[in-house]
């Protein structure tokens, strides 16, 4: 039977929850450019706490979307990189980012119209 995310018990909903998360989208978008150190990701994705960065990366690793490589250096260096499966999300993530950039003014205007109507 084919997965149906519109069915409450379908495990594909867990995947949609993961890839629909703001931090996931931003981290996957940043990792599209190649491997990144943990600290680089934290600096690049403004507003993400270290706790959320850690939790999100662990979830992405668990789902097979990123790999985590620990380098035995002083200090320890940890790199994250998209897996082959993770790279299949590069085009959809890029499309979402482009849509957000292209339509932010439309969304802001719609919010303003709505707020005026409801205010």
C-alpha cells in the first residue's frame, strides 16, 4: 500500500514534520553548499539556539539526511554533510527559498490587508 500523508497513522507525516520545520529547511539549505562545521552552521543560521541546532542535526542524522563526522583534533571538530538522500531535497529547498524571496512583499501586503480588516 502506498503511503498517504493525509491519513493520521501514516509514517510519512513524521517526514513531513521534519522537512517542514523552519530550522530543518535553513540547515539543509546551508548544507547544500557542502560540508559545514557545527559552529559554522550556528553562526550562519541566525536565531537558532545551540540546543535547537543540536536537536535538529540529530534528527536529520537519524532520518539519514545528514552525516556527522568527528575529527580528533584539538579542539574537536564536527562536520555535517548531506547524504545522497539529503541531496534529493536540495532542489525542493532551493525552490522554497526562492519562493519566499520572490513573494515576501506579497505576503507582507496580504498580512497588512488582513490586519486592517480584522483590526
